[in-house]
C-alpha cells in the first residue's frame, strides 16, 4: 500500500522514535501496518517485545516487527505485505540492504535536528541518496527546542532542490517521546494531544506529497 522509510546515515536523529509513533498512528486508523527493523540494534523489535510483555498488544492493534537479514528476505517481506503500510527503520549507517529499502520506498523521511552536525551529516547522506534511483526526500525537523521558531539557517544549509522538501511539521523535544517508548507505548497510548498532533501532522504531510 505504502512503503515509508525513515532514514539518515547519521545515528540518533530520531528514526526509531518516528517510525514507532507513526506506525501506531497509522494502525489507529485501522490500516494494516507492519514495521521492518533493519537496524542491528533491533530497536523496533525490542520495543515490540516490551509492548507485548506490558500486555499492550492484542490482535486488533498489534504491529508485527520483521527483521529480514538478507536482501532476498527483505524483498519477500515487501512483496508479502504489499497491501500493508510498511514502515522501515533503517540503521544509522549505509549498507546494501538499507539501500534496497530506500529504493523501494514510496516515501523517504529524513529526520534532522537543527544542529550543525545533523545538517552536515545530511549532506553526506544526500550524496548516498543521489546514488539510489529514488530521489524525493521529505525532511522533518525533529528534537527541536520548544522555543525555536526560526529555521532560516537550516533552510539555507539544505538549499533549494526540487527533490527535497522541508516539511512544515516540526517535532519538538519532548520528554514524553522517551518515556512512552521506555514502556513500550506510543504517544497514542497516552493523553498527549500536542505530541500526537506532531506525528499526525507528519503523516498527513508525507501522504499528500
Ligand atoms: N522529539 C524528541 N524529543 C525528545 N527526545 C527525542 C526526540 N526524538 C528522539 N529523541 C531521543 O533521542 C534519542 C535518539 O532517538 P532515536 O533512537 O529515535 O534515534 P535513531 O535515529 O533511531 O538512532 P539510531 O541511529 O541510534 O538508531 C533517543 O533517546 C530518543 O528518545
Ligand atoms: Mg534507531
């Protein structure tokens, strides 16, 4: 149905946080959803385990997590679940299997903070993406200080390019993203409409692109 890849070759920019929360929002819309965890840290796999151990999963809301270890296994999973929303958490590094995932993506989302290291890291990643024949990139600002309003520096650093869109959605630094994940929850399991609106905003913006 839709393959959404959240990627950045730099670690710690919020890929797993975004995949986890986005997947739970999409599932809450009653859409069949799976997560593919390509990161050797197995973040999504462990989050799903915590969620199950906490008794939060049931057949109606479960989001299975798959961990294909080879390119063939990845492609099989993509084909077997082609009627699902497939969210792929690629690791913060470049390898063949991550490149295959990116080449299959209907939507590529790159989370960036407004720190210079993230922006410089993106320039390297942009060159990797150019080598993969699937050019359109959605950049979402993540982990942004609640008072930061001016993003001109980052806009300039990204530059103007018809293959890159800096989304209007801004995901702020919120403790709730950390605490919920520690309990195997998403922000949709608790009453926090501000964080929920950030994730919903991201979803509707990427789907409309
Ligand atoms: N919007 C946010 N507000 C607060 N904390 C955040 C936010 N986004 C991410 N974090 C925190 O930053 C850290 C890195 O986030 P996350 O694990 O999602 O990044 P990642 O890109 O998946 O990292 P890795 O490359 O290691 O897989 C985590 O501790 C996470 O809780
Ligand atoms: Mg991660």
